[in-house]
């Protein structure tokens, strides 16, 4: 890890900066003012993020290190990165355990108690025996370890118990593996109350208690059980040689993911050495390279679903979404959009506004065609249902589905088959270019309408992700959205866009030119500033351009949720750069670009972060914003984020994550809460409650 005194450091490696980001989530669980059950949720999010990071990013680094195309210098750099990740992971893991223990102690103060199988009273024992016979019996099927040559054949990212079964009469030992069936029964079981406490037990401990029942009929034994989990490389092997269609290739690739190499093993630190050796040998991994001792329980992501036992006061107060007046009006939303651009800002405003647009498109005779990109879809997607309704009503519907949306491939395949069966033309995008843009084009005899967003057309995400969706009938923008769909059909063709910024065509160069304009204005003594809200910044050209702007005197203010390779505050390099990262009840996800432009501000929103993958290897779209109401809304969102002194942490390139201090005499400012209040006040002024 770099020393903070080393001012020569001007670039933070992507993976190190990600560890700092995830640590901000862990730190949120340590804040005294956060409700206890929300702290557990943050702990679950932290754990889930870390699992995915190791499955995807660390696995990718290992593959790169093993590649014969890597130079020795590159291998050393990768080795340093992995070392840094492991050092930070070890440090944060200790902090995680301490935080988790503290939160459970806090819950006990509120009469919610987590107990294990050794603390059960007679009533609870009887309850669990009945629970076993009624539900658990048949779902806990031990496999003798001696019958398993390779544990890699088991499903990864699940919790397993390795059971040591010692015969009472002859001390003979046998080992067995049991998968914890948490997906069927949940991870936590509510027990009968006692001593005024609501009692919760891990399903793992339920199985420990039931081991004599699970092994009934075998020799009388004593039992020990220890948990472990392993994470595999999540990269898919896609067969490009066989005579298969895109959907079949991805389906086979999802299946191949099950055979990935384990890259991380977590185990109970109380597990005896001989048991640990048996597990690691059957996973074919080196103990020191990939294994990590932890607490008694694994898969802490399940903390996100910890039962509240009716204690609503231990969770955030509910924030009701606003339904904008324009989408409640009996007037056609098409006519409203043709008169003035419309937008929704989820989750403050309801995603149902967009569903209404699709529903009206499905019913209006003037609508002839609907085209949309779909990256991730909700489990019970209202978007797809509206598209199916349109197809049944005779509209020509085209859905461009990204089959390579990581971990959603299987879901997208299933939805694609459903849409195809309903007569929707499903296109599987461009090989080698992920389609990450969020677009919808509605063709009508009375004038076309385009929708451009920062997030997925996913009503589940729209309840927890902050995203904008702009709806416009401006011909210049609508026509270029149509050209994007043409580009998808003819990838890598030379298509020129004047309004939209589209990658991989010319988005990056256009953004760099916007920076250059600010630099030129600064040199000319004019007002010059840049305000950006984005998820990730790692592209070296973008980082260097930020430094160039700072050196020229341009004030650069950035809201960056995740990876950030920029180091602010370096004298002569980035002294004019401010970076804030916000972790709060909603996931910050919208991408907003605002440039001073000599006092005639330019606004953009869209799907692209500033990473090489987004700027060079994906189809992304940023749109200019001309509507003054939306411009003001975007500006307010960014300004509120930059002012946040409750959840806004200073991103300094070294992971200190200090919360931005309020000015003397000012009250703490929480941007998400202030935005929520502002939208409700705006609706109240219009008589909408």
C-alpha cells in the first residue's frame, strides 16, 4: 500500500480503490446513528460485494498473471495488486468481525438475541425437532467425504458443513459434507421467545443440533461440525467454435462457470487442521494462497435478510416514492412529452411513470414500433409484460438483450425465450461489445419518442438505485437514438453522432474536448468548472485530463461511488479537485456530467462510467439535456451530493474515508434525505400527496 506522504503517486490502481469503496460500506455499519438492522444490511452488502469481487476481479487478475502474453513487469504489477488486496482484506475482515459482534450486542439491547445450538431450552429443542421432521428432513443429505474426489463438483458460494462423526464404541472417525439448504428455508430461523427475547438461530446451527436425526440409523456417534465456503472463478467459457446460436453459447457458458477454479476459501477458524487439509486438498488449492480463516458463519450476505421480529424502529423509516403529476394526468403522456421533455428520478420518483409510457404505447393505434435495450430485468418484469402486451396488440417490438450481463445471464435467457414465444424480435447484441446503454425508441405516426437512462429498465433496481430516465420528442435526439439501434445491427460501422455521445465511436474524445474547452476558458480568465456524478473513474486518459484541468485552474468536483483512480489535493497537480463518495440507504448510480461552458452550462446524462471497458468495449450512450427543469434537477442532485456532511466521505486516494465536515454553524446535510424532502414538497405544492 502506498504511503500517503508519497506525493509522486498520481494513480490509484482500480482494485485498491475498490477495496476502499467497499470499506466505506463497512464503515456505514459502524455509525451510531444508523438503525441496528440497517447496520446488518450494510454488513451483508459488504460481504456480498467482496464475494463478487473475488469471483470476478481477483479471478481475472489470476488469469492475467498466468497468461503467456504478460511481460514480467506486468506480472509483478499484478502480484503487487493481489498482495495489496489481500492485506486490505485481512485488515478489513478483522474490523468486519468486530463490527458484526457489536451490532448483535446492540440488537440484544432491543431484545433480539442470536443464539446457537448449545443455548436452547427444552421448548426450543422440541420446536427444532419438529421443524426438522416437518421441513428440513430430506433437504440435508450428507455425502461421505471419502466418496468425493473433487469438491469443485459442488456448487460454489454456498455454505457447507464438514461433519466429523466419531463412533462411540470404537472411536472410528468418518467425515461428511452437508450443504446448508438456506435457499429453501432462509438463513435464519425464529425460535420461541424466552426471557423477554426474540430468539434467532442460524440454519447452520439448526443442522448442528439435528445431526443425530440426520444420521439416524448409523452407528451411535458424537459430532463436530464446522462451516466453510469456496468461491470459484466466475469467468464463463463460451464456445465460439461450435455451430451454436448466441443464446445457446451463453447458456453453455453459464454451465461452464460451475467448473471454474476455486480462488478463495473461507472456513471456521476453530476448524481442526486435519479437517482443513482434507477440504483444501479436495479443492486443489494452496492453503496460504487462497484460504482465509474467519468466524463460525460464512455467507454474511444473508444478514441483508435478517428477520426484524416486528421491530420496525430498528430499520429506516419508510420513504414513499413520488408519482409525478404528469404521469397521473388523464392527458396522454405522449402529448405531454411532445410538449416538454419529461423525466423520472428513481427511487425518489416512481418508475411506474415509465411503465405508464410503455403501457400507453402498447394501446395507442398511432404507435407502430417499440425498440429497447435490456441489460438486467426484474424477476417479475413489468417492462417485459408491457412489451408483450404491445406485441399482442400488433406493434412491432424489438428487444436488444445483453446476454453477458454478469450473473444475470440465465435470467436474461429465460426472459428472451418468453419474449420470442410472444412474437417479440429478440436481438442478442454485438459479440465483443456489451450493450450497456439504456435506450427505448417508440415510433409513432404522430411523432417518435426516445427514452435515455442512466440505469436498467428494472423496477427492482428502481427502488434502491438512484437513476434518471429522460423522455424526449426532440427530433435531433430521437433520430440519433434510432441510429444507435442501427449501429447495433451493423456493429463497428462508421456512424457519426452529433447530439449523442456514443461509445465505442467517439464518446471518449468528445468528453476530452469538453474538458479542453474548460481548460481554454480558464487560461482566458473565464469562469471554468466541471461537476460530475459517476460510478467509476479508472481510465488513465480521463485521470490525466482531470489533472490537466486542475493545473489550468478549472475547479473539478466529482461524486464517485466506486472505483476512483484520481488522487485529489496534490500540489501543482490536483489541488483544484474535490471528490466525495456517498454511501446511504440508496445506491448512488446515476451518471451526470455538467460543464460550465463559459456560463452557458452543458448537461449530459447516460450509462457510461469512465473506465476503459465503458469507453472502448461497450455500447454506451450519453445524451445532452436541454430541458431547463431537468437541468436544474441534475444540478441540484450533484450540488446536494457535494454538500453532504452526513454520508459524504472524502475520497483521497488512500482509503481514509473521512466524512466531509460541516461548516461551522451549519447543520449536518444528508443529500438523499434532502432530495426526498424536496420532491415531496414539489408534489405537495401541486396538491399531490
